[in-house]
């Protein structure tokens, strides 16, 4: 074999190595992108769960308000908003917000 033949073989091996490296990198980038998207969804779920937990805790705290007549009386009287006392109005407002948060979580 002469040096030209050995050089030609070396060039082909080098070209194949570059091609294999590019394919490997493309696969790695695709895999990394999929992992990032999955982690983003998990993070978003955790944020929405934390929001829901916070709203539930606020609602529980509002149920312990003195002179609170109960949730049924608030919803039963919700058509006449002017007739609600301050505590009942706060509870009705919190419940509306909680229902929006629950719908928001269901959407995402």
C-alpha cells in the first residue's frame, strides 16, 4: 500500500467518525429537550398544587371566623349579595376564587 491509499482510508474513517458524532449529538439534544419539557410540566403541576393547597387553607381558616353561619347559608343567599354580612361575603368571594383556581388547575 502506498501513502495515498492509507490517507484516503484515514479520510473516510474520519468522515464516518464526524457523521457518527453528529448523529449522537442530535440524539442527545432531542433527549435533553424531552427531559426539559417533562420537568417543566412537573414544575407547573407543583405550582398549581401549591396554589390549590393555599386556597384550601384560606377557606378552612375562613370557616373558623366567629359568627360564621356556614357555607350553605352563604351559597343559599348568594343571589342577594347585598344581604350577606362581611364574613359571609368574604367566604363567598374566597369560594369563587377557589373554584377559579380549581378550573385553572384542571386546564393545565
